[in-house]
């Protein structure tokens, strides 16, 4: 079953605080993706883009643009549990 995201909130230093319907809460470090994936670089270089993170209608993906997104299962698996 694909985890559904309840809320996502941008934090300092390119981190996201993510709450899932199942009760899990994680901090996901997007800087690792920015360093590894060219399409993610605008999150660091375009003022205000990172803070404009959105949750898709299915609540199984977050995105910033049509080229920058992350699926909920990745966020849950690689996020630091809090």
C-alpha cells in the first residue's frame, strides 16, 4: 500500500517535515537530492521555490514543478523518523 501524506511543511536547510496518515512523522533532507539530481538544483537557486512545496491530489507525491517531485514511499523510507 502506498503511504499517504497528511501534511508537508518546509523547514530550514532544505528539510521537510512530513506527517503521514499512518501516524509516522519524518524529516526528509532534500539537499541530498539537490546535490545528486540536476533537475532539483532550482530548489536552491530560485528564490522561494523550495518553500512552495505542494501535495498532489492523491496525497502520494509532493512536488515543486513538473520536473521536481518526490513520491511518498521514498519520503517515508529515507526520511529521519521523529
